[in-house]
């Protein structure tokens, strides 16, 4: 019996990562012969405007999803809402569960795996894949540190224990645990040694058919931007504090003082705020171009650059993450200027100067030597095809699809062979 594949997600359709990292992935898996149904749980706490955006994105995106689609709002992700979500999910899957049809649940994040947990425990024909996007406890601690409050100490401690419980229970119940970085996989293997065999490093990555390098496109884009004779630094992302936008601009200003040919291409949805920020840092208008471009045009703009800037603080939340921007830069053939906070990049840069340079954002006295390293390496002898080739082995969408297809084959084989049989509880 052909298994039913269900993608379970706890983010609204309007989230900027849903289209490239979920909908597009489901499309590409379908092209390889496997159909996913799509079950999304949205949070009503995001407000009415978010609801309107969700509905608009849903209507625009639904035709691209080959399977059935359900978008269910929850008041929050607390116990009562979780019980309601499970009830709705049971109604949707009920006939397949009772009929013995194999069901594979792909759960994006701990929220989703917590909702799916009883189905894996109760039904022997259910398998569960957990996609872990970051270390939830570190992320929660980071948010709490940014908004300290003695009055919230007790409820925050309770919520942290709940996250830890979800993390442990979801890992124990899952059949495979997919981590986005080597550091995150090591954390899960050490934290749950009895489940270490389930853990894999598998990044959704970026689509290399979109993020690629073309010498002709680079030449045309540089001409259209008027930067043929400039050394172009690219910054692609929001101005959120964790992306260190201010520190990135300060570093670029220092590079501009060293090399008058330095130029900053700043791609961000917050264009007006970015323009004010560049002015406050002291970057002249002739040395920066701020643009908000559709996602489909990001790759062509990156081709015009000579190096991508990806700075992150040395915090646990960044240590365990794997920024999608890293994959986008590298698959476009760009070396990256990064920090030790991006641990997923360090292992690929060590011993491979063409991949990029590591800098310390807190040590401006070292920045001239960083720029000298760029001039002696990636700037003097750009090796964009080598960068792309290395990135394609670990950060490309095709690598993910091939590995994920093999994983689904394994799970289907386990179900058909009757491995790990579990009797329904209760």
C-alpha cells in the first residue's frame, strides 16, 4: 500500500521561509514521484493583518501544492490548542490510520513534532521525521535575555521546561531526526545518546537552479548597476539585530577607507531604514546601493558581487544554526566574509581560502589584515566554480532531495517489513 506523506508545519503561509523552504521543496519532491499533503497550523496571536496576508499567500500558493492542503488557526501552541490541533489532525488522517495505510509525518520544528507525537506512539503504521531548524532552548533563552522581566521569571521557566520536554519526547518518538548543521547534530547526539543513530545532517539548502553563477549575467548586472570598476560587497537580508547589520556597515566603511573601489550592494526588504542606517554610519551615497528586490531576482544581483557579508554574534543560537544566506552566497559562487558565530561555515572555509575569510567584528584593528587576505585570495584569483562545487555537495537542494528520497525509501521499507512494530496504546 502506497504511504501517505504529510508535511506538518507550525508557521503561517505569509512567513517568508515557507515558499522557498516548504512549498518549493514539496513541488520538487513531487517531480520525483512522491506527493505530499500539506498541514499548516497558524497562530492567531500574530493578528488580523497577518491573517489577511496568510489568506492571500494561501490562495496564491495552493495551486502549486500537489496534495491536499489544510490551514488551521490555533490560539497559541499551549496545551489546549495542541489538543485541538491533534483532534483536527486525527479527523483528517482517521481513515488511513484505522485502515492500516502507512503514514509518514514530516514535522518541521518541535512544535509540529509535539502535535504529531501521539500518532507515532499509538499507530504502528505511522513514521515520523523531525526536521530541527535550531536549538530551541538557546533560541528561547536569547529572546528572554533581550526582554528581561522579573515578573516573567516563573512562567518563562515553565515554558523552557516545556520546550525541553518537547525536544526529548520528539527525539525519542521520531524515526529520523534531521538537523541543519553539524553542530546541531552533535548536540542532539550528545543530549540523547540512545537516539544518536536517528540523527542526520540534512539541510534543505538553496535551489542551485536559481542560485547559480553565469559570467554573462554577472557582466550584464554589473553594467546595469554601474559597478564595473568596483569591488562589490553584498549584504542580503533583513536588518534584524542578530544579522549584525550595523557591524556589517561599520566593517564595510573601514574597507572603503582602505580601498576606494569598495562598493556595498545592500539587498533588504527594509530599504528606507537601511538608507538611514548607511547614512548614520557614514557611508556615502556613491559607495552603496540599497534595493528591495523580489526573491526571484536576488540571485542575479548576487552574481554582480565579489564577496558576500554574513556576520553573526558568537552565541549558541548562531552556533547551532545554518543560515540559508550561506547556501545562497556559495551556490552563486561568492566567497563569504563571516565570523566564528557561523560555525556551519568554518569547517568549509578552513583549508579552502576560495570559500571565504573569517573576521572578528569586535576587533576593528584586525580589519586591514582581513581585507589584505581578501585581496590576496578571493579578489586576486576568484574561483567561483570551485566554491559552487563545494557548496553543491552539502548546501544544494538537489543534495537534499536525493538524500531525503533515500530516507523515505528506508522508512517505507521498515513499514513493509514490519520493523519496530508497536501496538496501539489505550
